[in-house]
C-alpha cells in the first residue's frame, strides 16, 4: 500500500507538529525556546557525529557538487578557506537566466495547492534533515566564513535552524489568520442571503535569496524558508566565497521536495564567478517578486531602488553604538565589551563599534575612571580573554577577506589606545587572525565614526557628557542605521533617556550587560534581529511583516 501525496504531507506535519506548536507559542510569548541543541558535545550528538560530519565535509573538497542548475553552463570553483586552503568544490555555473526562472516556476502550482499545512510539513522535514547534517554544515560554514568551529556550529547550525523555524512558525500563523472556507449569511426578509467563500493562500512569484560571506546560513535561511513555506519557489544565489553551506541546503531541500512529490527545482542553486553580477541580473527580472539580501549599503540601496517589481528585504551596514555613562561593576563592563569586540573578530552586523563616554570620565564603584583608564580596562580584559593564542582563535576565528584586513591596517594610523596583534592559529598556520584594536576619537571626528568599519575596529569617542553622547547616538543611527545599541548607567534617568533615544532611532537596546549576554548576540523566538525602523535594515528577523508580504489571499465565492 502506497501513501498518497496528501497523506504523506499530513504525516510530515504530524511528525513535526510538537516542534511547530512550541515555536508558535515561543514567538507569541517571547520566551526562551530552542529546538536544536547548540552544544556540539558527544553527550548530545553522539561520539561519532563530529568525525562523520568532518569526513562528509572533506569529501566535498576538490570534487564536483552533485546538483544540477537549469540553464547552467560549465562549473565554478570560487571558495578559499580563511584558514588558508582552497576548497576546490565545483558547482554548476548559472548562465541561462530564462531557463533557470522557467524551471523555478514549473512546480509552483502543485506547491501552491499543497496548502499551508502541506508546505509547512515539508519545510519542517527539511529542517530536520539539515539538523542531521549539522556537523557537516558547521565545517562548511567555518571554512567559508572564517568563524571558529563552535561558533560555526552554533550560529551556522543550531541558531540558524532556530531562525528558520521561527520564520516558518510566523508564516504558518499568518497563513492561518484567514480561514480556508467560510459561510456568509446576510439576514433579510425571508431567507437570508447565503454564500460559501473559499480563501486560498497564493504565492507572489519567484524568490531570490542573495547570500553573504560571513553568515551564509544564518542570514539566508530565514528568507529562504519564509518564502518557500508561503508557496514561492526560491533561487539561492550564494556569495562566491561561501557557496558550500547553501549548496548543502539546496541539496536537502530538493531531496525532501522530490520525496514529497514536488518539483526539485522549487529550490535551485545559482552559483557564479565573482564578476558575473548574477544577483543584479536576477533581482530585476519580472518573474522575481521577492528578494532577500544581506550585505553592503551600495548594493542593498541599488536593490531597493531598482528591483521595483519585487518586495525587497535588506540587511545592510550600520553603526552600532554603546553609550557609557556609569557602571556598578567596571571590570564586568570591560570584560563584556572586550568579548563583544572579539567575537568573530567583529565581523558581525551586530558588533559594537562606537563607544561614547564623557571626556570627564565614567563613574564606577571605585570612583571616576578617565577615558584612558576605560581603555586600559578594556585592554586588560582583552589581554585576559585573548592572551593565549590557542584559546583566542576559538573566539576570534579568521579574517574573512582582504577588505577587513585593509580596514584594520588603515585604522592603525589613528590614535591607538589598544593595538591589534597577529595571532598564530595552532591548527591552521596560514590563517589570518587578528585581535581587536581600540582607537581614540572625539565628538568632532564624525567623518570617521559615522561610517561602519566592518571588522575588529572599535572607537572610544570622548564627548562633553552623557547628554551629548545620547544625542550623537540618536542622530547617527537615524541617519546611518544600526543593528544594536547598548547603554551602561547606574542612573535610571539616563537609562530612560537612552530608551527614548533608541525608540526615536528605531534600534534594539541592551542595558547594563555585565554577565553572559552580549550586545552582538540575539536569541531566536525572543529577540528581534533588526527592526526595519532605521537605515541598517528594512525588515526584522522575525515578525509578521517579514512573512506576510510573501503571499496573498485570493477568494472565490458562490451562492449556497
């Protein structure tokens, strides 16, 4: 006896229903929830999981990845590990855009007709299969982004899966906001008017996901799954330096889609040479109705201005800010900031860059500390955190590209308070690893601190006082954007003023972080990543506004 497609889809949803319900509940209440364990410990995943995942990753090296891209011509191999070796993996080179988009649209009707529950079951099964390959994915993320392995496992694996599940949960709830059918009765003289109405969730069209180098899964999966679960075929265009994590993703998507009776080309990989400019070509095609992009301002702005036929979701550059007024625990504040500067060498859209503090000093539990003493405190914390090279590399990771290194080297020409140093990686001698640098600026140096310096560079900016610090924060974020902000103050009045400024600027605020939570980390199902309320991003991971534009509800009606 064979299982019918509808029965199979029901089985898939039933199999993962508890996870879906828990995710929907967590989104509604913003409580702690994680569906995928973030610890790579053998006690969690088994003694053999890490070795098998590493071996699976290594089998791809120097090989041709087994995917077919409609309209492809030849192959491309564009990835080099920031740890010092070429991956040598080759992928089909997307060439014929007409053929690619035609194939993507081919299975769209059947996917639409699967309905919200059917599509949700398939997408949840995809997440489950990706989770089964989490160690393989972690190695792929590590050696394309430069993240240290544990961070790659967490951010590129478990946390990325949580964010994908969060998108699916939000989309499921939004698609069920309208009932599938309704009986409409209008009272009148005699028999009431009766109509039966049907409401169908319909997709917008082809979705384009443009991947980034630093977080190839974490930044791509929310948009990919938000579009797919709402009925849209997805073309995945990875960054040329970070293809493998998304190639594995597409492979798993296609496997599950085919098993469930759908067209494999509902999710396709569009790999390219760096000078092919494929993202720009695809983004303005009339078939493309959704675009998800993470990256720099120049191309993000271009997409918003030119891809007018599509709904465009962008996460771009911003100037993340910390306002330091006073603290009840100077050492803990310095330690928290040092960790935030160091994590993945500051190569995060959430990493703090601008630290405003009064030139007259910061009140602490041991008296007022001058800006120079604050710098010394942060420098000492960095020394404790990164003094041992073997431990340091597990926090810093590798410098992802030459652009980051160039900005770091150029920053050294300023007034350096804490210098950067080169770190030797004990396992990868060719890796480029640097500790953060801290530079002194004043409020007059706006031409420097109003621009994002992506990488391990932070500025200690002296102001006339906390009032000016908050004003500069508000003004800079309103004009240039930010993904995160933080404040340190023992004054409730100052914290209230900073909250108001953060609301004005449209940026998430962290207050007096002294323990194991850091400004550049966000928790799925509870923390919103980005707000869509300032120039750094026009959308948020994840809210209703992120998923609802990806579908429309079309009705039909008839007399009863």
